[in-house]
């Protein structure tokens, strides 16, 4: 019997797969509702049944999947980006957070949660992009207990300095999945994502087998491709540098001035699919 029923949280973020029998048990006990024949949604406030419940063997692991709706920009940072719905590689419409820009705007989103105290959890998320042609962007994920910033758990994501559990090549760029284990301590936990000098998209992650058809690609392999492309351009980093603005929406005249300055210095600028909009 295959696990062929998709389980989502109350916000329709996919969190796993289960059997039809187990799905029916969740429906029967008022913990979930059918969305379609092969998809159920956990109801708000619903909890997994205990492990010693003989009438139902379904047990959800303590996985917290990224939910963009729970995050907001940190008011203490200037921040660039937006929360949006996108169509991912799997053809699903998901809500994601795009943060950062190609300048030096420190961007930060945060989410606070009250979890079960002294419990082991895993925070799971996917990151797409988070790469530039100069290799000097920054991206960190942080877990903070009881607002104790000095004793935070910090994970550098740029250049895959903290190794993802999965790294793939997709049509929209490098796609990495992270599963970060942690203990909730007192239960008062804050999650923070930061980005600087590139754009990255943070979104919910699927179970790993969903990504099986995508080609494996590490950051090192991608960087080698970037190096080879730059060499074919005449090594622009030795001249005026390079700037990847593919797909960007540019609505600040100052950014256009910077582009022109870089062009005058002999730099290379990728504006594929970029939109200039100075009416907003």
C-alpha cells in the first residue's frame, strides 16, 4: 500500500504523505478535512494522536515547514522584497518570501512561535537563488530562544556554507532544501532569515523524493559554471565587475545610474527579463 494522500497544514502547505486508511482516521477524529480525493488538510489546533493509540497509527513528526504567511519584515531593517504566490517547479502555487536585492540592502524577515517546551523539532524550508556573480552575498538562518540573541543558533546559507540536505538545479536557479534540528527550550522561539547583495526566495519544502527528477547541482558546480561564463565574457570581474539583474523589477532611478556607471567601467550586466518601471 503506497502513501498517496497528500497532507497539508492549515495554510495548505504540504507537510507529508500518508495512507488512505490513516487519512480516514484523521478525518474521523476531527483532526483533518478532505480537500480532494488525494489531499487532506489538518485543521487549526489539531494535534497528532499519541503513539500508544491502538485505534490509529498515524503519527506526525515534529516538522515545522516554512510558512510565508507567518513571517513579516523586521521593522529594524530597511529590507527589500515581498511576500508573493509563485508557481514552483512542481507546478504547485505556493506562497513564498522573496528577500534581498542586488545592492547592499540588509533584508530580514522574522517569525515568532510558542512551541511545546523541551521538545525536539525540525525546521524545514527551501531556498531558491541566493547567488550572485561576485560570490559576496550573505544569507543566514537563525533560531533565537527567549529573545537571547547572543546565544542564537545561526546557519550561514550563502555558498552552501551550511550543507543542505538536498541541492538541485531548477529552471529558476539553484534550489536547496534545509532541515534544521533544534530543541524548543522554554518554547518561546523566533526564526529569522537574512539576505544581502542578492535575491533569494524562501518557500515551503516538499518531502525529498518529490525532487528526484531534478538534476543534482551543488553550489560549487554552479560557481564553476559562473566562472566559465565570466571567462567567456572576457573576465568582467577584472574590469568593472558583473551584475545579474535577470527578472528584476527596477523602479529606482538611482539603480539605473549605478547600472550606467558599471557599464561605463566595462562591466557585464544581465538584464534578461528585467522590467524598468518608474511610474509606481
